[in-house]
């Protein structure tokens, strides 16, 4: 029976939602992206660090922890046209968000985290040599007055040259989140 990635993401989404709510998460989000003939579907929970320690005056930079589950659907698996494959990625990412004053709705963010893929990525002439990857992202976003967060980001997966080959994979993603 073929694996249904959307169903898996929804089940993981529900699990993360209840686990995150129990630990006072600040943001729940879903994300979709494209890159290297692959689709990306992610759910994530973000929790802010202790707000008693702002990084800049007026708390202009806000640090977050993010925990995510991602499914990547490779559309040219093992360099074979028409052959698809799905792998799951678990991520943990510290994020720094610059948002100006506390009530400013626009922001920019940067995150560098660690990811574990259930299988090695092998798609469209990019075969990674490790299940462990660094997941970097840079993005811009806007938080609406109702707490809805809209973000556009660039995601980069690489093992930083720890093992070869290290072809890296990039995605452009859109994220929709809701603050609690």
C-alpha cells in the first residue's frame, strides 16, 4: 500500500498540537514548499525563550525554539523520471526573529537547526550521505492583528561537509501560523 503523506502529516499535526499545547507553545504552523523537484509539507510548534532576557532594548529580537515534522515528496527519486518517494524529517531549530517594537507586525527571522531524516535524501541528482542534516532558513513575515502569522522563507538542508557527498537541497516555503 502506498504511503499517504497528507494523512501522515495530519496525524503528526494533531500529535504536535496537543503536545505543544501542553507545554505552552506560542505558535502552531503549517508550511508548504518546493525545491529540487520535490515538495515539502511541514507542521511545527514554536515556543519563545524566557521573555525576561531580551536580546536588544525593547525586545526587538525574540528568540524561539521550533520543533517540526516534515514530509518531503521526491519526484525524481534516485534520478528516475516519474519515480516518487516520501521521507520524513524531524527538526529542532533555534530561531531569532527581529520584529522591531513589541507591536510591530512585520519581521525577519533566521534559524539554524538540526534535522533527522528517516532516509537519506536521493532525488534529482542530489544524494545526501547522511540522515542528519543542518536545516537553515531565512524568512520574512507579518503577524496580523488576529494572531495569524504569514511567512515566506528560504530553507537550506546540508550536513556542512561532515560527510561527502554533500550536495545540499533548497526549498522556497510559505508558512501559515497562529499564535496562541
